[in-house]
C-alpha cells in the first residue's frame, strides 16, 4: 500500500493528465480504439492511476528479474515501444524517468488492453 498519497491539486491534475495522455498514446500507437468495457481496460486504467502516483511522488518499484525484463522486451516488442513512448512523454512533460520495471509492467498491461 502507498504511504504517501497525492496531496495537492497540482499533483492530482498531473495524475489525471498523465493517465489520459498515456491512453491516447496507446490508441495512437496501435491506431485503434480500446474497449473501455473490458476487464483489461479497467486493469490498465487502475495500473495507470497507481503508476501516476508512483511517478509523481518519486516512488519506484524495486528492481526485478533481469531475464524477465529481457523476455518481455523481446516477446512484446510493439507494446514495449509504446511503453517507451509513454516514458518519453513523462520525461518531457514531468521531467521524470521511468525505471525498467515500470516499463515492463506497463508493457504487459498494454499487451492485454490491445488484444
């Protein structure tokens, strides 16, 4: 559980912006609408909300298995490229850098939501 919540209006607005723009990046990258009624979309949205909290409050996921990271990068190339685009957006807009672990978790959620 998170110990620190988004506490001010600016962080809340930034989180909403990050979530909305991340969804737009996925739609644009894959040239498709997402099924907003699917379980995968709901999970993706939940992941993005927690992801936004971690990014904006400088919380990081602990490093994971390096082989797992390489496997996901290799197996889900397009989804990983899309996750990296979201990472570029976050770097440009919020001056925050995503960890490899965040990129991998985001990649997996992108794979599920775009199936």
